[in-house]
C-alpha cells in the first residue's frame, strides 16, 4: 500500500502551468516528497499534487489515471479498507498498476460514480477529472478530517487543500465577509461552508461537488451524522465490550506505516486509551509526545507517568513566552484565524514530533462523541431545571441572584484554573435568562461564544454593525430527530465545531511540519455506532465519557479512568503582563491598527486591553482572538499577493 497524505489543487477554465505550479508551491509543506501536474490544454482543466509518503515510501506518483486514461485522480488521505475493495474490483476485471490505496478510488468511481463514496472507510479529500463527461468531481470524507476548499472566480474555478493556494491567482479578490468576522468573534473559528473571504468556500464534510466545463458547481451531501434509533438494549458490560472491539479495530487500521509512528499523550483518558491500545498491539516502544506550560495545572507529570506505565519513549515539550513569536507563522498555516491560544502548543508539539515520527495518533473526536465538554454537563443540568425557569419572572430572578454572587464564590463552580471574573458572571446570568425558551442551539451558542451580542454592541463601529446586519447570519441548528439533549449536542458538534475548528487546526498545525495525524475515535463505523448508543453511556450523572471510562478501567491505571476531565488549555492569562505579550497586543491592537480595519471602536479596544491586563479570563481570551484576527488580515489581505511561509512578525505599516 502506498498511503499518501498530501496537498491537492487544480482548476477548471485554465491551462496555465505556472499558476498550477504556484499553487503547488504554497502546498509544499503538505507534501515534501514528490510533485505532479496534469493539464488537459484542450478542455482547460488541471490537477496538481504534493506528496508525503507514509507507506511504500519509494513508490507512487500522482496525478494517476485508470486503465483507459479517461479518469485522472489527485487524492489526499488514506482508504483503510482498500484491500477488500481492491479484491472486489479485481474480480470485476479491473487491472491495478500500483499498490496504492488511492488507485482503489479511481476504479470504484469508474464503476459506481458518486456512489463509490459510501464504500470508502478512511480520511480523504480528492478530485477526479472525468474525461468521459468533461467534469471534475470533488469529494470529502464523512467527518471532515481532510480539508478541501474552492473558489469560483469570474474566469476560472480553483480548488485546493488550503486557502492560500487559491490566492495564487494573480489579482484575485480578497474581499472579507463581515458576517464571517462576526461569527469568528462569537465562536473563535469561522464556521463553514463559507470562509472569511467572499469568494472562497469549504466543501462541507460528507459532501461532494461536480464542476462542469462551464464552471458551474453542483454540491450534494452523501453522509449525515444522524442519531439513529437505538439498537436492541444491551447491558453496560456488553456495550463496553462492543466499544472495545470497535475502538481497537479502528486503532489497528491506523497502525499501517513504514515510517515511525507516535501518539500525542496528554495524560487524560482519550489519549491514554489510544496509548494503551497501541502498546498492546506493537512490539516496539510507543513514541509519545506531550506539551505543558510550566504552571501548576498542566498535565506533563501525568503524561510522563502514563508513558512510563507502558514503557513508551516519551518526549515532553515546554511552551514558553518566547514562542509567541511563532504566532504569525501559525496564522499563515491555519489559513483562517483560530482565536484559541491552544494553537501555539499544538504547533510546538508537531514541530517536536517531526524530529522522531511522521505519523501520530491523536484523541480528537472523543469529547464530541462521548459528551466530554463542560457545556454538555452545564446544559443537561440547566435544562433539567428549565420547566421551572421557563417562567420569565423566575428566570429573571435567578439571573439577578447570580449577578449578585461574589465572583470569588462563583469561581468555585468554574472548571478552568483561571478566574471566571465579573464579565463571566454576567454571561452566566444571561444564559439563565435564555432557559425560559427551549432553543438548545441558542443556549449552546451562548455558552461557547467568546463575544456575545452585548460585547459586540460595545465593540463594533456603527458602519460595521450595519454591514453585519445587512449580510445576515446563518444560525447553527440541529437536523436530526434526536430528543435527548446529549444527542442533540453531539449533532451540533458534527455540524461545525468538529470539522471547522477541532479537525481544521489539527490538520494545518501538523501538516505545517509534514506530520500526518490519524484520529481513531473518528473511524466512521465507530462514529455511527456511538451515535446510536444511549446518552446515559456518554454522560451519567456528573461523569462524562462514561463508556470510555468503563473501557479505560480495563486497560489503564485506576487514577486515569477516575480522573476528572481537564481542559487542554493554554493559560494565556499568565502572560498578559509580560513585556513580549504586551508588545504583541500593542502592535496588533493599537488605535492606528484598529482604525485601519474600520470594524471596531478604538476606545472600546483600549478599554478591553486595560481589563485584560488585570488578568480576567474572558477579557484575555477576547484580546487574544482579536490579535489573531489582526495577524490574519496582515498576512491574507494586506499581503495577499505575496503569501509565503513566514518566520517572524509581520509589520502592520
């Protein structure tokens, strides 16, 4: 098998080889091992590919074609069930030229068209040029593990693994969507399928698109993260046994590699379960990697103890203030801002891991599938009391009481090591007022929002507020028929949070260093089964991830399974008074920089900066998110024509 994790790109409506080469150059970090180009000059269609080889590292090249040469493929990712599919296709008479898992896609599409997607188990994004029809077929995996973007410019259609490659088009429009900025300030990421750039769109997870020769795009969904009817009732022990079987099958699928492989280990149960399972399946010590911050709440010590338990070759990474200088480079690789300081340790973790491994297993997806986040617990408890609080007078009374509680007392109920603060207390009171209606999506958005409507009213200039209102916003809603709050929240995570935040930043920050990350919790067969599991096996009483903890008791030290969840959290509030951080904030959020953007009131920004310097949790996070937004504007708007990897700060002049 030739497993290929890479960058792909292409166009419809051009035969410009130089443009394709420039697009590939901007994806070079995703595929340092090989490059390939295909252009049909007559039909003006091109495909490009950058390759990072994982298996059969000496062979394989894309773009690749089928036997007759009438279907051409560029693919990013892996198909884990390629052996079974290859046997099926050979029985049908297909002849394979390589041992590549990607070639399976070619022949399967040749037989079944878009229906081929339902047979693929893996993480993938690919493009097929179908010469028989004169169309380009784009597809993305069910969960959105691998990225794919496209832009329909006036004279050419472009697609690529990363937005920066689309901006290789000379003179391309970099107009920013105000409603996307508004959404970013709420969520700290940009929810797809739209992006910050007006002309660029993300192909949603579980979707495909057909692009005609005249550049019309027909997008369709081929997979839904539904919550199906529960199967026949099993005992708790039977559910745990079935989880173990499916989870360990997923792990085995992801251990295929001819290059060194490791695990990101935090010390918690998600990565701990992966480490324990991998250690039991391999004959060599597992390489593990952890990151910490030198403060009392990081998990480096727990991770090191767990690594020693399974005789791992462990590496600890320390995130320091001096690493703030990497933020411009991080923004470049992210393509869109992520207003969460966790991107810094994630970047450092991949940078260090690259010295030892090329493939890493990570625990993304466990919190989304098994109700691991704080908001699952908060919403479940709050909605249990909603029958009383829906009476407007009572909800207002309780909210008023919360606003009167001393902040120091309320902090005891706050799961983060930072202080909730006075603004956080107000947000809790506003949340209680929302309980008088049954809109779960609105309640969830309020809990996870960084800037809420109250904040934005003070922050926005009148002109920018009018632009946002004129553009409108698309609310995040649930589509499934799930009735239980946990199941509805799981569905919400799949809609945007998982593909557009969690998986996006993991892909960009790992591929920045040529690291492939595999996510065992997001094997689609495991996902579909977990969606059917009763909610009481995800959250039971005060305990989150009940099913995973029960499994963990069989393979992990007792203290790991019993330990309360700690958020993977960068304590940026400890940096606010440091000169390096203050200099970064002063540069990015100066009156001059703020006026240049025309979106925010300089006086409101000055007030926010002053409050953040006092160390209050929410204000510090708000300032950091604004810094990341400004760094993005400087790289992707002001310097759009000269986008390249950067090693240091970008001046705002």
